[in-house]
């Protein structure tokens, strides 16, 4: 999966270690998880990590080759900054931020690891009417792609519809959607903005057509199912949904329940999940629980994009009673981690943690999960690294998170469909 960031200008040195990739193309402005196990490549990563943490990430022409030679690697890649590096067993797990596209001019070193000299590809865009038309057409197509069920994450959707730079739009979409490696590499190598937009538009047209055919097949298959069977399935689905949501015999509308969810998130970053949640459900409320530096960022961001909403800003308090009226009236709330112990039980319908628990010690993780069990009267959603190093200098596996046996597992994916190094799960409490 790619998480999108503001463009940064790299400072390139004469020789940069190279990381050959199997079936992966890294684009500028994206954060990509990468796993490396080849000894020669790990030596290059060690060298980069000890200096400026820059490497050239470039796709192999044939992913089956274990130790690719220069001729086995494409001539255009992306300089990436290694934001994080975890050494797990015999593998390196990386979080890489793509910075800029480069030509591989010369292989300056082969052993003990491959290093290259590069030339940056300038991101030049002429703002012509034709490019503007292609830009708008691409936005229309990616919207249709998402409507048909094409895989598109929340992060990429936000950045796609907020950028006004054609080259960045191409990079974001090409990194986000499921394309063949050869097609992604072709887009990466193109210099002319108009040609890049046209090629991406052609690929989107093909993907949309495939999704439309798939949707038609699904519809025709469903129509072949007998009416009695369909009605029975629908009745059972509705019963299950009503049971999960606590529907009573009087039939409170499920949609009304969803509108008024009181949600909380532990470790919310700058507030991107909160933004989407609050936009999608205008009557819901959202509480962010985080450390003060992160709270400052998310509070500034959400206060700006939701100007006019009632906001409970983070501040010290000794008892919930002193802030209860203001807290309950606010739609967006900000708390420090130690303050959740002062909240009354069962105050939230949903609690979310995304890639945050592994930043704690095992004791802290256990304490937070106990608090989640106390504070949630509905659901708990978590998405974490399948294996990660926690703060007490130890590793934690997905099976080692102390989820109480009394929590009902609604679903669990041991390998997230987009971010393969993550698992996610939903529990009802």
C-alpha cells in the first residue's frame, strides 16, 4: 500500500545503493512498505542507513532472478528515503518514502552491493488546456473506478482529489491501483506530462471495463438464484446485522445507528481517518487520543477543515465532571492518553487503533486494551504490523496482542489485502 506525502527534494550524492524490487514499482510522494531478504541488498541498506538513508528503488525485469545483474534491472527508478528499518529474523522490513524519479546512468559498484550514479528526471508540467482536460478526465475515471469496487485506499483518495499537479496525480494513481508491473514501470519512465496522463487514462479505461464486466457477471449470477433462496439469504443477513447492532423489535433504523456513532481513535496521526469518518457521518462524533505533539497537529488540522464545529481542545483536567458538559457537547474531542482513565465506562460505540500499538511497551498495550474494553460499548477495530519491535526492545506477533476471550471476533484478516505486512480485525464487545 502507498501512503501519500508532500513532495520533498532529495540531496543526491555521487553513489547511491540500489534495491532491486520484485513486482513492485515505487513512485514519488508515496510511503511504501518493502521487505528485503537478499544478503547483497541488505549490505547496501546497511550502508545507506548509516549515512543519508537514501537508496534507489528499481524494479527487476524478471522477478525470478535472485541476484540481478545491471542488465536485469530497469533503467529508471525512484530515489527513496528509508524512514524506518526493522530487522526481523533474516529480513529487513522498510518504510520507504519515494522522493524523485531518476535515470540510472552508471553502475559504479557491483560488490559488496550494487551502487549507481543517477540523474534526476525533472517534473515539468505545462498548464495547457489539453492537459487540464486530461487531468479532469482522469479524475472522472478514477472516481468511476472506485464506484465499481476498484481497490483505492482512503489515503490515496484524499490525495487524488486534493492535488492540482498533473504529474503528482499520475504518480498517486499509478502507485495506488492494481496494474501490471510493466505498465507501472512505463508510466514511471515517461517524462512528458501529456503522454503520462494519456497512458494512465488508457489503463484506467481498461480497468473500468474489466470491473464493469465483472459486475455484470455478478449480477447475472445473482439473478439465476431462485427468489425464495435470495429472500431467505437476505432475511438471515438482516437478522445478523440487527443482532450485531442491537436492533430491538420496534425496528430502530440501522442507518440512524450509523449516523450517530461516538468513535475514538488511539494514535490518530494528523487526523486523516477522523476526517473521512466525520465527513461520511455528519451526526457522528470523534475523539482523538494521542501524545501532545501529535495532538497539536491533528487539532490544528481538524479545527481548520471543520471550522464551526464544537471542539473540545486538549487541556489538563482532574475529573470528568469538570469538563463533562463541554466534552459531551463537542463533535471533535482531543485527549491525552492518561486522561482516558477519567472517562466513564461505555462512552464510545467504536474505538480504532491503526499502526499505533506497536509503538508502546507490552505493558502499555495491555493497559490500553483493558481501557478499550471498559470504554467501548460496541466495537473495536485494530490494524497493526504482523510482527514488529515494541518499545521494550522485544518483538510482538499478531497472535500475542492480549485480546480478551470474551470479545467476539467479527472478522480478522491475517494479511491485509493492500498492506501485506499488516493484519486487521474487528471485535464486538
